[in-house]
């Protein structure tokens, strides 16, 4: 039977509505019971260890008492850090503090800042849970006066710390700090100027995963899964060492992408240079297909493409889709489908920018090998059209939450008034040094 149109795979939707953030104590009680199941799904039997606990207790004690304000600057290398920290602050911190004879004037909590796109790809669960925990959504690429007002209000008025990931998004690297966005410094200094009589501090927090025998077995299983995707048989790989196996797979995946983008593969060039070239072409491809003029640095361009695609899937003007003509509706659905496919180029460009760590070998520490294989899977996953939600995490034996000394922004206000740009740059450099010190200390001890 003849059909006047082909129903698209991807549909356009009216933009999602996110409720205004407001902490619900009743809801937190519900989350307490649900969190045990959810936490097990995310972290399994991993033991959580808090390093620098006294520093954390003292910061929270002052903030909750109204004697200071705080921005928690947490590293975001894995993707599960917000859930981990929320669980720690809501349900464990008070008990841990009591063991060290520290008492808080009120129950601890923390306000997270997240991108609006999370409410879109995170589905109904994210849109339901996050506002009731007080989390604040913000746009990355366009003016969001409402979101910024909420952020400044949360910092200035308290009574809880505000949590921001200075890396801007998942960075896929625990032992490196690939990039930090200066937005956290600008927000911090502008808020500090308006806070009277009490200091505003930034508290750097770094999170590290460590693995045991189960993790090593899972790592090998994931590597075999990647080899199967790439068409390598057991007979081809059984005599190879780890470095050779990893190199064969990443070369295969890169060559598939080079062919896809019409790049002549040149094995005489280092992998990192070829990957960088492919990454730029993938992003340029997405910009061309979206009719977006390349402007700004790599991530400004990346965010612009991402939001353009999401805005074609979730229509920001909240057009009433049930009242328009069938033809108009089909056109919007087709544009949504095109946006989904364009976003596949953005996804591979996004991940590939980070995928430049050296190949590990059998002597490399286990957590670096595990992380690399997780990322190698992601390289294959993004190549096949996947996204972050398709990431596979190797089960950890231990998760270390490393707390370091806070940075007092109020003490730097004089420098900020004289040289805003330079003071912001110095703060970001100090924040990076703090993270690198955390990495060195954790690697030395664990």
C-alpha cells in the first residue's frame, strides 16, 4: 500500500521542561533508600576511601555555620563523579565527621551545576531527580541569565557549597589534566566581590579509581570485545603482548575513521598527529552539515554544534507539534534525524580530542591500563555512532576521593581588581597544580 511519507527513526520533540531547583527533604529520604541500589550499579563492591578528610570536614563546618562560602571544584575524568560526591556529602559525610569528633550545625548538602543537555539526553529520570536535589542547569553556549542568577545566589546566600567541574565535561583521564575552563574562576571572583564579611574559597577535589583481580579480568574481557569488533581473531592476538594488541586496535579504528573522512592514511606520522587531523575534519564536517561558521577555539565550536543539534531534536521554541500540519511535522522530524546524524561527527570529535595518552604495556600500572582500554572501547563506540551513555566501566576495587587545601578567592580580590585576566589565569594555573599534586600523591600512596 502506498504511503505518502516515511516515518523517521528520530522524531522532533517539544523542548524539555526542567523544574526550578528546590531541595526536597522528603525526596532526599527517598533517594537515601534508592541510592544503595543505584550506587551498587555504578560502583559495585568498590571501597570508597576519603583522603584529606579533616580539610573537608573543616570546610563544610565553616560553610554550614555561615562563616564562609565554598565552590567545590571537582575533577570529572570518569563521568560518575557527581553521583559519587552527592552520595558522600548527603549520606556519609556527617557520620564520618562524627568519628573525628567534628559536628556540623546542619545536615550537609551540595548544589551541583550541570549542562541543560544532561536534562535532554538523561531522560525523565534526570529531569525528575536533579531539580529536587537543588541542582542548577546552565547553558554552555548561549546567554542564560536565569541560570547564572541561580548560581550566584547559591554561592552568595549559601548555606551549602556549590559544585562545578572546571574541566567542563568528562575528560577521560585520571592522571592528566587535559584542560580547565576559566568560567569557575570568573564566577568565583565575581561572587566574592559581592559577599561581605566572610571569605569565598575554592576546594579542589580529585577522584581516582584503583582495580584488583576482578578489574583485570574485566579489562581483558573488554579488550577481547574490542578485538572482535575490529575483526581480530584469538589466533591473531594470542602471541601478541598488550601494547601490540592495543596498537593494532587503535590503528584499525583510526584507519576506519580516516577512510570515512577521506583522509589518506600515513603510517609514518605519529598516531597523535593523525588523530588530531581526523578530529578537526570530523568537527568541520559537523559544522558544514549544520551551516555553522567555525568561530572560537575547538570546544567553543564543539559546544555550538552540540547545542544546535539538540535544538533541532528538542525544539527550544516549544512549538506545538500536535497542532501543525503533517508536512511541517515531517520536516521537523527529518531535521531532527539529520541533527542526530550530524551529532555522530561531533561525538567522535569530542572524544578523540582527549584520546592522546601513550600506549600502556604490561608493566604499566593497572589503573592506567584499565582506563586506556575503557577509552579504546569508547573510541570504537563513538566510531560506530555511540555516545557517552554507551561507555563501559571496568569495576573498580577502590575509589579514592582526594581533598586538598582550599584556595581563598577573597584574599585575591585586590589582584583581581587590578588585573582580572591575569588573576583568573593565575588561579587556573594554581588549580591545575593542585590537581597534579593530588595525582602524584595518590599514585605514590595507592
